[in-house]
């Protein structure tokens, strides 16, 4: 299938799930050539670490590390650049490209999900910082100009662990010259999970004396076609949708969280910025938020606009969103959906008990995803059962694939939950059965005092594969949370 890409300031619209490497000595087998790039000499591989906060203007080229943190001083992203311009002939038919890094040290968290992202603009090793990609030239977004996520992997904290990412789609486009005038392959490694002091991962450098420890890009390619069809030059546009992946699938990270009136924490303080900063740390692709208040007594702000702007400031990306009040009016309490993907359509359905459902349509990996956010009645089980019936009937008018996230105010064995599970899978329960559900000590999936928040996906959603589900611990050093609910995330592969 064709891959849609944009030029040097654009994004690679494809995500793959497999494994990847690159280097500098070539071997020939059949009509294929394999080149392994892992030499720091002649700048075949260069690296840097971006670090925020008080380090945002300091070059960090003596370390290659990642860390997720709410404190900008500790947040880190690892950059790698491989010379695929001078080591692979232009237009070669790349069949495989695998990036492998080796863990040097890690803090106490035993496993972290790390994503490999395209970096869409060039940078200079000895000059790059969180704010600048080279001297006197800023990134378009602080923290690096990240394109699409190409792959992700779970990274252990054990020294010597080798981690491989499949970056074939990115290297194909780079070698073909469709990412701008440079044919270098530029990548960033980013921690995808929630902020914690134990998330630090440090990797061996390209200058390590032991070649087997160095970051390696291994590319297999063949001769260019004798008469290749010219690749169309796509028009850059903000936040376009990913194109279908030729292998594997695209990862879709779904986050759900009841904000408790724009972010009233368990300390009783209304702090929207505190809550959205935490939301940003989870690196979600689409987000369902409840109890978002537009021009109400809770801050009297246009919360959907404020939240979208805050999220952009924390992530460096534009977020598309749709808000619907419970009453159907323009102001008041309601549900907010925010998406990294363009929203192709939106709709709202009023439910019994002064409730509503907010729906959007997005395209992920060439698949239509109909995503719905809702908040059912807090006091009446009878209302909730009726609302579920209305919700399912309305949702059935939309095409597969369907995902419904919300605060259902119901236990998993309540009538409303039983009715939902007749047509939808409960992602947490499914992940538990598969052994891929995680939370934290003392929590077995409770999103408040019990498990009342859910991410459901339709039983007919054949292109969705659940990878994992997680409930996050969002307590600060004083044991306080940004909301009276805990956020949950379910990760899907869209094929």
C-alpha cells in the first residue's frame, strides 16, 4: 500500500509493530544487500539527549537516555541519526530496517514502554537542545519535532538488554528521498508511560568501545526498480491521519479520565493545568474526559478550549476536539474528546436521566474508528440500564470499529455493565484474562473507590486487537491526586 509522507517539516503517516537495526559494513546475499550502521566514526551514527526545564538550553551529547516526568528538569528524549544517505544508494528498495539499542542502566521500574518516533527536521549533534535543533534555530515544537510513532517496545531496566524497533517504513521513505532533501534517518526514543522517578533508561552510546553495545541500524535493500513510478509530492498539512501500514498495524493509545469538575483534586484545589499536565504525560492518541465544565461555577472558563491549549503546550502538538454537554446546551458540564487525529465527523445523542453521549469519527491506519465518550447517571441503576440501551442503539448506527469510553458509575456485575458486555468487550477484563492488565500495589483496577470507569470496544471490531490495559497511580508526594478518579488507558493495534 502507498505511504503518505510529507517533507522535512511534515510527518511520516505510518506506524509499524515489529523490530529494527542499522550499520556500516555490507554483505551481499542473492540480490539483497545488508548494511549495518553502528559506527560513530565519519558520523555514520550521531546521538543526543533532549532534557527540559533548566536544562532546556544545554546540549546533552554525553548520554543517551529517556525518562517520563512531570518535572521538566527530569524529562528526557533520546535522539539518533543514521547516515542512510551515503551508505545506501538513493532509491534502493528497502525490505527491512531494524533499530537495536542496548540498555546500560535503568531505575527501579522493571519495564517501560518506549516509542520510536520519526524526527521530521534535521539537528546538529553538538548543538541540539530541548529548545534548539541547531545554534539559533528553534524546533517547531520544543522537545523535538516528532512525527508519527513508527514502533514501540517494552524496555527492561536490566543492563545489557537489547531492544529492537522495526523502522522499515521510515527508512524506506528516507532512502527514497521523500522526506526532504536529506536522506538521513532521524529518530527519537520517547517514554510512553506515566511520569515516575523510576522511569529512567540509559542506553549505550555509538562511541562505546564494544561494538555489540552500540545503537545499530541494520538495513536490507535491493536494487532500485528499473523504471520506478514517480512518487507524488504530498502537500504538508497539520496533524494528518496515518496511512495503512504494509505490515503489523498502528498503535492506538486510548486514555479515559473523569476530571472531577475541570480538575478538582483530592486536596480540594481546582487546578486544571495540574490535571492536563498529567494527561499529557501518558502520550495518548485519543482522550475521553468527563465532568468538563464550560462557563459554569467551576472556574467559569471555556474548559474545552483551555484544555486543548494546555495539552498543546505540554505536547507540542495540535489536538482536535469535540465537546458535548449532558443537557445538550452550549454551556455546562459534559464530555470532551481530544484526538491527535483529524476528526472527520462528530455527533451527540441525548440519553435519559439528563445524560448524553459524545461521538467522533477518526481514521487510523486506513480504518474508520467511531469513538464515543459518555457519563451515565450517578445515582440510579434503572436510569443507567436505560441509558446503556439507548447508547448501544445509537452506537449501532455507526460503522465498525467502535470504542466507547466513559464513567459508567456501575460495577462490572451491575445490569448496565452486563448489558454493555452483550455487544462490547470490557478492555480491562479482557486484559486481565490475557495477563496484560497492570495497575499498582494495592489497586486491582479501581478507578475510584471501585471500578466504575470503562473502555469498551465492539465485538465486531475485527481490525482492533487489544494489547494491554492500565490504571495509573497519579498520587503526588503528598498522596494527593489531580482528580477524585484515576485515569485508565487501553492500547490497541489497528490492522
